[in-house]
C-alpha cells in the first residue's frame, strides 16, 4: 500500500520550498492529490508557473534560501501554514584543497541558514498540530573522499537542528528526510554526460540496483507529515546507500 494514500491533507495549507522541480514538485503533486492547499516556493518565476500548472493549481512565490528577506516576504500575507517542507538547495561540492571555502559554505547557507529563516517565519503562523520536514541526505552518515565533506556537514547539521527545534517549538513536530541518489534535475549541473555517468555509477553501487524516483521520496515526506507520532526523526530513503 502506498503510505501517502492512507492519509488526507484536505484543506490544509502546506508550503513546499523547492516545489518547482524534482522531489519538491513530486511532493507538491502528492499533497495536492490528497486535498492540500499548496504553495510552492522557488527561485525562478517561469518554472514555478509551469509547476503550478502540472500540480493542478497551486500558489507560488519566488524566494531564494540564501536570501533571508526574500524568504520572510513570502509569508507577509499568509495567516496560517499547517505544514512546511523544505526540499530546495543545490550541490556545492569540492575538495577543500582545491576550493574556496566561501563557495563550499554556500551549502551550509542554503540548507541550514535558509531553513532557519523559513522556520522562523512559519512559527507564529503554525498551529500546534503542524509539522516541518527538513532536507538531509546520506552524506551525513557516509561522507566520501571526493569533495562532499561540507555537504556532509550541512546534512548532519540539519539533523541536529531538527531535533533541537522539535524541543523548542513543541508540540509542532520537526523531522528530516534523508534521500540518497534520486533522478532529479539537481544533477544537471554536471552536464549530460557527467550526469549520466554519475547516476549510473550510483545505481551500480546500491544494493537495490537503481537510483530513487522523486515520487518515492514524496511518499516518505507525506508519511512524516501525516503520522502525528513521528518527531525528532531522520527518515532515510536511499536504497541502502549508507551501507553499500
């Protein structure tokens, strides 16, 4: 049974950062199907408009996780947010010896600082029955030697942040979704050949023999939002990648 189909978000307002593509778009579609009123947030207006049509109708707002003012502005006219999902963020990888630390720290600024800005804005607008899902990743448990050390830092930091926030803002629940390799536009930054080679290598290294689909991560996010006893948790959905 599809976990996401066992619950309903009828009439609930859910804000999805990164909702114009990939995991965020798949999540917004799943939540809309279950009756939610969805607002998607992203960097590019045109992509948001296209995504809103694909979802079947959604509010949209332009904001950048690295820009506090743009995040705060999207909540100015919002009175209530029942759930918040943050899937946005890029890939800022590189070995420290070859990279500018400021560039690598963009990963931390987007994932941790951006999440803080969004959560801060949402708290006064969220009822005690609400919940928040932040984005982690398998590098938290298994960093590699090919330039993912700061990505691992950001992922581990998000886990600690979520658990601490869950105690601060209780009874609002805070959880983390930690995907492995998923077939999304995130890897387009490597170019067509680089993307294909990277994902093929990842698929071959996984016990399951393939990379994930955005819809599979969306199912897991829906579960975290709907199960009212899930709190302070990190839900790994990585095809066994942490142990391969």
